[in-house]
C-alpha cells in the first residue's frame, strides 16, 4: 500500500478517525455540542478527502476495495446524508429524555463508514464486513433511547432478522466460493460470462446473497421488519436506515449485478422482475392502509426500492445514471420527510400519529410547506427532485423495452400519490380545537431542512449541473 | 419580442409567479393589499397577453415568439405560439382576471394562500399553452394540478376532500401514462422537441404508434373529460369555489382538446385515423348522454358541469372530423365554451354567495328582484345553446358543417345535442328566473353590484363579438389548422372544391382520407 492508496482511502480513514476522536472526547469531556461539532468537522473532512481522492479513480486498493467514481459519488451522498442526520439529531436528542448522547454520533459515523466500505467493495469479504459494520451500528442506534420499549423492540427485531439474513448471505457466499474458488466480484463475473450458463451452485449462491441484499433493501418478501423498525427507531435514525443503509446496499448491488449478465440470464432476470413488481404493488398497497406517518414512509420506501430495481434491470448506459439520480432524489426527500417528523417530536415520543400533523399548515406554515414539497417529490410531481428521478428510471425502462415494469411503475406512481395526498390533506385540514404544543424549531435542524428544500427544488427545476456530475459516473 | 429584456412568452408565463411571491411576502392580516395585488397582477397579465397581439403575424405559418434554451439532457426550454395557442392564452388570462375579481367577497378565509394558489395556477395554465417541448409541457401540465387541488380541497364545499383527491388521481393517472409515452417518443427521436419531431417526417412504427396514441388519448380524454372518463368533473365542479369552477371549465378542460390538436393529430396521424370511428362514437355518446344527464340535475352547478361534457363532445367531434372547417370550429368552440360556461359558473356563484345553495328548487322568479342579473343570465344561456348572433352558434355550426362531409349520421346525432342543450338551459332559466318569487329567502336578494357586473362585461362583449364578426378569430386559425390537416389528412387538399355532395360517400365513415397508409 502506497501513498496513493492511502489518499484514495482518505474518506474512509477520515470517518474511522473521527469515530475514535468523538469516542475519546466523550470519555474525557461529555458535551453534546462538542460531539456534534466534532462529528460535523469529521464528516466535512471526509468530504474534502473525497474531493482529493477523485482524480485518482479508478484505483484498486487491496483486492477488497475498488475506489472508482461511483464508489466516491455514493460515499459522498452518504456523507451528506450523515451530515443532515447529525444536524437533525442534535435538536431531537436535546428534546428526548436520553442520558448519554455523545456515543450516538460515534454510531452514526461507524454506520457511514460501513456504508462507504459497501459502496467501494469489490469482494465478498469487504461486502460482508461493510454490511456488518453498518448493521451492528444500526442495531445500537435503533435501540438508543433505552427507556423507550418501542425502540428496544425495534432494535431486537432488526437484530434477529438482520442476523438471519446475514446467515443466508454467508451461505450464498460459501456456495459461490465452492463453485469458483474466488470471492472477487470481477472473477465471478468473468466466470459467469465465460461459460455457457452458470452452474446450479453459482445460481443458488447468487440467489442466497440476494436474500441478504433484499433484506437490507426491504424488498418484498423480505420487508417485514421495515415498518416496525421505522416506527420504533428515533426519527433521525429511521432516516439513516432509510437512506444511508439502503443507498449503500443499492450502490453495492449496482456493482455486483452490473458485473453479472442479468439481462441475458432468464432466471435471475425473472427473479428481479418479480421482486420489483411485488415491492411496488405490495409496498404501495400496504401504505394505503397505513395511518402512522413513519410506517407509511416505511411502506413507501419499499415501493421506491421497487422503482429503483427497474433502473437496475434496464441495464446498459442508462442504469448507473438512473440509479444515481433516483437515489439522490430519494435521499433528499426521505431525509426531509423524516426531518419534519423529528423536529415536530415532543418529549418522549415521535410525532408520527395523524393527529400530530393535523392542521400543521395553519400552525407552522413553513414546516408544512417543506413537508408538502417532500411528499410531492416522493410522488414524483414535476419541479421536484422526485420527478427527475422518476423520469430517469422510466426512461431507462422504456429504453430497454421493459414495458411490464414501466407500466407497473406508472400505475404505482398513481397509487402512491393517493396516500401522499392523504397526508397533505391532513396538513391542510382545520386544526383540532386544542393544537398540541410543538417544540420550537432547533436552529441546526432548520438549516438542514432549508438546505434539503433548496436541493429538492434545484434538482427539480434545473438539474443540468447535477447531471454533468452524473455523466462522469457513466462508463466512457 | 421582449419587454424589459425578458422574452415575452417567459414573461407572460412567469409574471403571475412574481405576483404570488409578492403576496406571500405580505402579512396575512392585510387583506386589502392582498386582494388588490392579486387583481392588479392578473390585470397586468391580461394586458401583457394582449401585447402579444401587437407582434403577432396572423398570416404567418410557423410558431412565433420562439424561445429556445437547453434544459437538461436533450430536453429544451422551448416556447412558441401560433394562432391556436394565442386564442387560448388570451382566454386564460381573461378568465383568470375575472375569476380573481369574482373572488373579492366570495372568499373570506385564508385569503393569502387562496390568491397565491390562484396565481400559481395561472403560471401552469399559460405554461401549458406556450410549451413546445413535450417534457416542458408535461411539467406545466402536472404542476397546474397542485394549486387546483388545493383550491378545491381547502376552499371547496362539503365533500371537498373527496372531490379534490378524485380530481388529482384521475388526472395524474392519465398524465403518468403520458409520461411513459413521452419517454417512448424520446427514445425514438432522441429529443422531445415537438417541432423537430413533426418536421423530421419520421413517425413511430405501426403498432407502437397505436399504443402510444391510445395512452396519450386517455391522458387527454380524462382532462376533456370524455365519456367514460368524465366522472371526476361533476364532483370537482360542485365542490370547487366559483373561481375554481370558472378556471376548471374555462381553461383546464381545454387542455385536453388542445392536447389532441397540438400533439395527437400531428404526431400520430395514422393512429388518429385508425381510432377516428371509436373517438367519434365516444364524442357522440358524450354529447347526448351529457345533455340527457343535464336535464335531470337538481343542482345548478352539476347541470352546467354535465353540459360541459356535452359541449366538449362537440369539440372532440370537430377535432377528429379532421376537416379544416370542423377543426377551426372546434378550436373556436373551445374559446366559446370557456366564455359561456365560465360566465354560467360565475352566474351560479353570484346567487350561491347570497343564498348558499345551488338547488334549482330553492329559486324561482328571481328576474323580478334581479333584472340586470336576469339579462346577463339570459345572454349567457343563449350563447351556451348556440343562438345565432352569439358565439356558440358560430362554433357549433362550423363543427357540424365540417363533420357533415365525413358522415351525415354523426352530424345528425350531434345535432340532437343542440336541441337537448336548448331544452335543459332554457328550462333551467325558466325555473330560476321566472314564475312566482315565492321563497321568502329570495325576497331581499340584491342585484349585481358594479364589481360583479364588471366580471361579466368582458365576457358579454366577447360573446357578441365572436357571434357577429368571428373573422379575426378565424383568420389567425387558418394557417395552423391548414398545417395540421395537411399532416393528418393530406388528401383533403387534393379533393376538388366543387365536388357534388353525392360523390363523398357519407356512409363510408372516414371519406377520402380512409386509405392513408
């Protein structure tokens, strides 16, 4: 390993170092503000390191990690998401009856580190390490408010189900290794492309690894944990689960599947198509039946992962761009939606009941406006980021003649709109006789929400500069 | 043409947005300032659209006032207008001004948000008519839904939420289909510039064209609304506040038929021909069914809403007859319908504001108390049923004349719609205005005040003008209509003008152009 390798790993190293620094700082001087400041500084440093690493791409650092432009792009996206979550968490944790707040940020940093490793991994070993780093940090984060039984329940559910899915994943990796004698994605792809059809052992192995991935992405039928965990987890952590965790796994999936000839392999293609369509329809259908805001967002995120699979299946030149655009839009929107829930949350619980947002537009017009924009973006209404994402995914699908999937996506965006509109209706209804007192808006969270709203509108109205960046991700 | 350095089409599209931002900056308590700002902004907007007439060349063939910039990918910020868009833009800005003025005393709570949404709606409406890039068009088309949804959902009647969600879902379902279509076209042409698509001469291949046409058709037909996609309309109209109804009937419905004219016919000429019989039958059902249902209504707004279904059926009939005369008549009829139905909704709004009911049975003998109102109502009723000398006659007559050479049977069936139209409108007028003034609640009704009269005057002037001297309106339609007919029905111009009527075999349906490849 030489200097160039270290520079390429800069963002990951910066994240790891910051985690240690925040932990040590908490050991010597417990101070919530200090922890937040150090975390923000560390995330910013990682961002700077990322810019420095950009010219070195693509670079294979050890057999485990491939630092290329998509890896750096997704790491950057994750860093930004972690930054927003940190900003949101400060006010949220101040509000909640939680004894020690500093370690929370260590866990946020290690989650992001795991996500970064996943985005850059080119090998099953780094894949598994990244995934576990991500998962273990998230178990602790979900259950962080220890006095709240709902959080503990969600944490245990997540732990048990994630453990099971990891076992599937490991078994799948084992089968692939038994067949090929390698854990390298590239060699797996070469083996799959070289021979006629991949043997049964490889197919079984790959399918089992997809169970693990499907669990993390909460694709139907591996989605059962999502609503409970989203509801139980503190709102900023739920945002982290919805964005960083899913985004990282999707970035990995893009690389992993991008190497496999999915479109030529009927069995894999059918499997992905079924997963995508089931996720869209069942996710949206369950969301229709849902009243609780966080559970509703959980189900809607299941559907959104189904939409993303369409882009992935489309393959070709469009797929990486479509996934990148859609994920960015999804990040902005989901963080914003959970952010609003976080800043509305009173002491001791999250503001996820319908009554909490009833008539919000007449009590807190700006906050309601932000929430409305986020929901419209989730529904893919033009001039929001969500529309540009939907446009790209549909374009990718149409480009590859995936008519069934494109039609399913079209129908589902109409279904999806229905429950987003129902939430918007709640926001604008006449307020209840005695509106519940909402906590004052924390300054950091306000800044985060403002930035997210600007990003949402900027991506929606004038996406050209952002698309320039995306173009650099596409294979030349 | 630019004003203060801003290209005129961008200016007229986004000027209301400035007004909206201005209103959002005003404190909610300053009701007077908010009302005045909204009214002044929409008035200036109307004057700006009138300024278009100054630079518009009535006899030029192509698009005018073009603006072109790259947006993202190969999608362009492309604007331009021809005679068809010009008429609809003028209609939009006039009706928005009138709708704003009519809200002065009708809307009592959350004024700031109300006027902000109204202005945002105008941005979307004007944007739809000036866009010549499919994605840009789609963006305005969808964005417009949001303010309309809020106008119905917040300031509507008792079942406002049901109506608002139904409105949004129906239109969104149609427009998502359209988005898939636009992407198919994007895939085929590599861009979404409508003009280049048409001029390139390349068309989608057979079956694909049929599918894409069908999906576009559903998207537009929901908006028109055509039978059987019309069920959202009565709900939306009944629950919407008066200004919402005026704009919904006057402008939003026209977007569907505008879509047929601007996109369906030129982009999918073969498919348009193939689907012509189906569409004609649907249009005829809409005409007769809408009129019959109108006869049965007890609620005035519902009656006018169903009459819109019938009238818009005429417009669709004229468009898909694909003769220049019928097409010109259809476009003129879009404007006529905007004027007369917009006015009728205002008329209902006037008594609703005073009595808070729209049931016909609650009224009777109003002409004794409200003579000016009675006169205005009468003029608009006659305009709506197509009395010669008023605007409705010209449009309907041209549509029927233009459809006759295509099929006498269709023309005959459509004519019954006019008779039924006279029946339900005159019966409505009779029940509301004549008879004994026996309901005590109606004894003290006030006649129109000056502001209310002002909302009607421009519409009456337009109705009479188009009725007596439609030539200026038809002149600017000549070229665009000819361009469309040449694309979709090129044989039309090869037929000798003095052909004896028997030679055009009427029962063969689509006449000469039937053999288009």
